[in-house]
């Protein structure tokens, strides 16, 4: 007896948001309101309704059904997500052609107008982290991942990449952003619409993807913007094809759509010297290994920024 492939509407009834969590291997209690898996959600903003069949995040703006959630978390099309859901449910037949289904899109990041390159400002940014100006020059002028602009009315340096999936700003004077509205005082300000699970710098604006795949076989992965700048300094000093990449939070998992970039490459994860950093390093390493990449986790007595500013690490190749 043949098994009939569910229609789209039938699939929505069969596949709940909790099912999507199980398919994706996400942790989360079965509650109507929980922390969003798509961004660093300190207060539960991920709301589930319609008898567990639909969701909406009031933090980053994503919404839809269980299939949509699989699509956005894996960085694939809705059609591809339907196929994965069908396989997970035990239906091997291809999905029947349905009416076009709207692709889920995260909220778009609104970047501030970029200020012109200014060497004096670049030096101030480097000084605020105890680094050389080459760290800022490498990120801004070679990789194209650092810009200057006004964020929350403060002159800031901003990290992002060609995907525009994530962007984080820090004040040029090194002070924290003050509390405003629902936002508490914070050292770094994540621009609205960002996906903090995206590894920032993984696809720099200065690189075309084919070139990246052909020539850059090593990735230095760390946590946070200051460590990213420190990595830029030691890589620039050696003039080697190593790509610095930063995760913006120890609680994050690497976005599914980013994992193929780690396949068939060597990655060294420089974990923060605390329990959260150690757990994050292990988690990211497991994801990268699962994607077919080679990976090693290193953890010292200090984070990368402190180690480099103190002269403890001067050669990126020492980490490989």
C-alpha cells in the first residue's frame, strides 16, 4: 500500500513547533513563550500559538510555522525544509508542488551611514583594546568587516560581514552604551535584526566565496569583537591565509546555514577562560566536526584580546 505525501496544509497540522525543535536538536522547554533560538534572547520573546503550530519572535521579527522555523535555522529554502520535515516524519516521496509559500525572512538590519576611514579614530579604537592599529586596519581596509558610524548617538566601530546577518557596535571611547528603554547598559550593542548565531566575518565583503573556498583553508574562531580585533592583529603580522571569525555570545550555537563554510577546513577555536567559554568551545567544535571540518579547541588563562595586548600571542600559526 503506497503512502500518500501530505499536502502543505496537512504537513502544518502534522508538524508542530516542538517537532521543529526536536528535528533541529534545539534545547527549550515546551512553553508558549521561550527564548528565541535565532538570536541572543535574554527575555523570552519567542511566542507559540495556534495550538503549537505557529510562532512569532517579537525580538528579531521571524514568524511562521514549523517548516518555516526549520528553513530559517538551517538557512535553506522553505521547499528544502519541507523535504527535510517529510523525511523526519517518515515520508520518502518528494513533496508535491503546492501554491507558492512565502519564504521566512529575518528582520533586515538597518546600518547607520558609514563614516570615512580615519586613522586617528582607528588608533583610538586600537588603544581602547590595548592593540596595535594594524588590528583595525586589517579588519577595516583588508577584510572590510569594520566600519565607523553613529550608533545610539555615539561614535562607534561596527563589525559585520557581506551577509549582513549580524552586526555589533562598540563605542569608540571604550565606554558602555547607557540604558535606554528596555535595553540595559551594555558594552556592545547588537544592531536590531541581527542573528547572533551567525559567525561574524565568515564571509568578508572583500572575499568572493569561490576565492575563499580555494585559498583560505584555516579559520580562527573566537568569541566577541575585541578578540576578533586581536586575531586580526596576529594574522596581519604573519601575512597568512587565516580567516578570523567571531561568535557574538557563548550561549549561541553556530547557525546551520554557516556550517558548510567550515567543511574541509581547519578551525582553531580560542575559548574564553571560563566555564561558559569552555562549554561554548566544545559545542561549536561538535557542530564543526559534524559538518566535516577539522577542529581544535584551545583555552588559556586569558581571553585572546588580553593575551595579545600583553604580548603573549604574536604568531597566529602557533594556534594551529
